[in-house]
C-alpha cells in the first residue's frame, strides 16, 4: 500500500505540472457548459428541446470531462513506458498491481475533483438563469459518476499500455469522439430513436450519460438509473482488469 501511495503522489504531481491537464480536464468542460447554456437560452421553448437545460447539461458535461481523464491516463502511462522511469521501477519490489492502482487512484481523484468543479459551475449558472440545481441530486450524481470515471481510466490504461506516447493519445481521441457522438451528450438520443438510439445503446458511453442524468434528477428507476449504472460498472471492471493484465504482461516482457 505504501508503494502504491508513493507512486500515486508522483502521478498527481506529474498531472499538476502539465498545463494541458488544466485546459482539457477543467477548462474545456467548463467552456462547453457555458456555451451550451447560451445555446439553450436561444432555443425557443415551444421546440420542446430540453437536452441543453442546465439540469440535463451539467451531468452530461461531467461525463464529457471524464473522457479527457481517459486521455491523460493513456498519455501518462505511455510516456512512462517510453522513458527509463518505469524500467528503473521494475527493479524495485513493486508489483503490476502497485503500478495499476498507482495510476488509477490519482486519475480517479482528478475525475472526482473535476466533477465537483463542473457541478459547482453548473450550480452558479443555474442560479444566474433562475433554475437552481437540486443539491441532493448533485451530490448523488458525483458519487454515481465514479463507475464511469473508472471505465474511462481503464480505457486510458489499456491505451497507454498497448501504444506508445504518440499513438496512445490518438487512440483515446477516437474514444472521445465516439463517446461524444454516441453518448447522447449533445443530443437527446431517446427522443431521436431509430438506428441512432440503437447505435448509442451499443456503447457504454450512452449508459454513462443516462445514469448521470437520472442521478442528478434523483430518478432512481431501474431503466433510467440502476440498469445503466450496472452496465457501466461491469464495463469499468472489465476495462480495469484488461488494463491490469496488459500492464502485467508488458512488465514481464
């Protein structure tokens, strides 16, 4: 545990030293939150479009922000593998699980802080426009976002383990584009229906957004919250396990 915590502190310091982490993990989600709120204010009420209402937009943007945590997980792991840092650590008593949890814990902390800041910004915006977010729903949603954060970190861990520092960001960017498009973040997938909804349901990102929005609204139904959260949790466990196994094999290679 001490080895894992020491490695965790090192990874956190690396993240804090990188200015891009502030831009992508914090700046971009907040900018999108403000821009889409302005878009929502310009949409006529009679259109019936509610996807950009602050109570629906904020949890979706929180999921969107987690995708950049995935990117930085992949970048951190691949950069460490490309240098001599990990080669020196391989000679220490650290196990593959020490390394795996040493990467997961700091990224999870960053993801939780990111969610808190996103919802704080969403609450301020909701106060300005006169539509306050539900505090209970906000707190519950932050906790409910942990499985999706672990899933994103797992994907980043796989990318950083299998690809070098040049290819890993591109691989993660593919998942960011896929998650943004098919996650139902920027459009109402349920009301769209048809083949688009079917495609969304084939990806775990859709269930991340669905469970986050349901948690924020305290809509704790089976179809809206519990089943999507279960799907996300299973995917998170699968990606974390695959990432850990891949990292272990790379250590032995």
